[in-house]
C-alpha cells in the first residue's frame, strides 16, 4: 500500500496528480465509436429492451406496493429540468444546462431505484414463474402481490452489500414484496439510511470496513444460507441493465421537450461514479440510443477515483485507490468505493469519453449553489458531475473536442448533470450540508476575487 505503481501500467504524472488529490480531467485514449464497440460487448440492445419490458410488465405490481407511483402508472422515473440559473451561477457559456433529477426518484430517493429495484423484481418474477404463480405466456403479473406470492417470498432472502443507497433501494423493494432482506452496510453508511431500513423490518449488518469488504461479507454469508439471492454490486448484469433502461426513458423525455441529439446538437452527460454500475449502465444505454452524438463523462471524488484508476491503468488485476495511497474517505458516501466493478469497467472501457475528479469541498459548494439558484436539494454525491461543463472549457478537454469536431458545436450542445440522490435526506442532515456548502462557497468567492 502506498508504493508507486508500475510506471508501465499507469502514467507517472497522472499517478502523481491522483496521489496529490488534484482535481483533474482524464480523457479516455481508448474511446471507440458505437458502431465499432457495441457489437463486441456481451450485453446488447435487446437486453436493455428486455429489462424495459419487464419493468412495464411489473408496473402494476409496483403501483400496488407503492401508492406514490399511481400518477406515473407504476413507472419509477425522474423529471428532466432546465437549470438556467445554476448555469449562470457557474458563468458557464457552452450549451444549455439540464438536470436529470434522479435525486428525486420515487421509492428509493436515489439512482439506485433503477438498478436495485429492477434486480429484486427480476428475482421475484423468476421465483413466481418457477412456482407457477404467474405464467410465461401471459404478461399479467398481479399475482406477484397476492398472499400466495408473499408466502413464497417470505421463505426467501435478498441480501446486498452497500454504502447506503443500494441497501435502501433493495431493502425497500424486497420488504414491500414480503422477502426477508439483509443489508450489509460499510462504515460510510449514514445512520439515517440504516434507521430507515430497520423500521421496514430489514436486517442491517454494520461492517467496520469499506464497500468492498461489506460486499465480500454479504457475498460470503449469502453463499452459506439457503434460498438467498445476493445482489452483487461488483458484478451484477441485472443491476447494470436496470440502470441502462434510463437511456430509453431519457430519449423519450428529450423528444417530448423537442431537444435534438444529432451531429449539430451533441449531448454531454455527467454521471457521478462509485463502483460503476449506475453510470456504466446509463453510458452503455445512451451510446446505444445516441451513438457518437452523446459524450458521457464520469465524476469521482479525489479520494476515490476507482474507475479512473481502473481504466487508465488498463490492468486486468483488481486495482484499488489504496494502491496509490488514497484513503477512499469522502463525504460522498454513494461514491466511496475503492475498487471499480470489473463488469462495468469492461463494458464501458471504450464507451466513456473521460473521467474527472472532484474534491469534497466542491461537492458541498455545488449542492449549496444548486439550492440557492434552483431550489433543488441533493446529497453530496449527486453534485459530483457539476464541474463537468467547466472542464470542457479548459485546455484539458481540447484533445477530445478536436477529435470529435465539437468546439464549434458547443454553443448548440445540451449539458446534462445527472443528480443521483437526496430526496430522502432528513432535514437536519441536509441543514448540515447546506451550512458547510454556504461557508465553502463564500471562501471560494473570496479566493477567486483575489485571483482577478
Ligand atoms: C450509488 C450511487 C452513485 C454511483 O453508482 P455506482 O453504481 O456505485 O457507480 C452515484 N450517486 C449516488 C447518490 C449513489 O448512491
């Protein structure tokens, strides 16, 4: 730990900057066109459509479990918001800013509502089919909320390891269908997330270690228990596909808002990244939908740039941020991951445009700025992408913009900040974020005035 990595593996300057926790933008040297890359991957567009179809088939069951979904017909979806005041506050000129408001996703209050709930539904449907409670030849799934189904699910356990939000999403959905649920929480997990789960009757097991250790403990325990399904955030295809469905939904939303995505109107998307499943699945989906007209950038804390490290180092061995002397300590609990998912890394290694890093102070400044300008409240992790459009205006992005002939098209671009969590943050907790952000925003203004 803390030893320099093999220089042949990771560029020396990049490693030094990561070690020093300097915010930086890394451009992906192995970017590929959608046409070249997508046919080579082990998951395809049909697998996203299949996940979307399953979510439609099960919308009635979701509506039955969660009355708050009645207005959306059982779909868990978030709005697309124009944020002109936030854009002005950043004095950002390029393109037009939007937020994809996954911080407000119903049921789970975070982006994990997409992947987590999908995987629980898939498992439940599989069991119900095996037991003959529903039939493969008929799309009616309402029997999955019957007493007979609850009895079946009560004999089964769903387990997961999490830094908080995935546990919340899995626990809420599993409990609603009548499963037993066990959530292994890493040390980063916030107390209120554990409390919320305990109130639903979910068993919360606290671990002193980080995300990878909580996942390993959960995986091990699930292996020893009968009738237990472990939702593996480091390798689950179901989670990944549940996230990918967001791309199909976004396509519809952009079309209804008359927002074109084409060669003249590129779409830039900025996605907070932890283990890589959520931003990876969405990137995968978006490259299927918009090909080379969409440019997906991931955002990671300076203390936990695990996907950057994984993709830049190009090593097949598991590489973690601890290997370069970082500590994975960040207030962005949703992103506190030391080692990226191999599944996500291998699927997106040629699809992402780049990855940038963000110090915690900027997360607080930006969540504060968002509330001041647009009245929207998010958790720190969800602000990770906000500096993305600013990076595009720096020389660090030049090579990418040139390669894709984007410089002259930036004025017509749409800039999409994906906010990933926050709706359920308790008021006292949010007040603390707000106060921290307010104090830090002020120090940043003073600093930039001195520079002028
Ligand atoms: C989990 C999470 C992410 C990132 O998702 P990964 O699949 O871990 O990369 C981003 N933001 C929030 C709030 C999250 O909970």
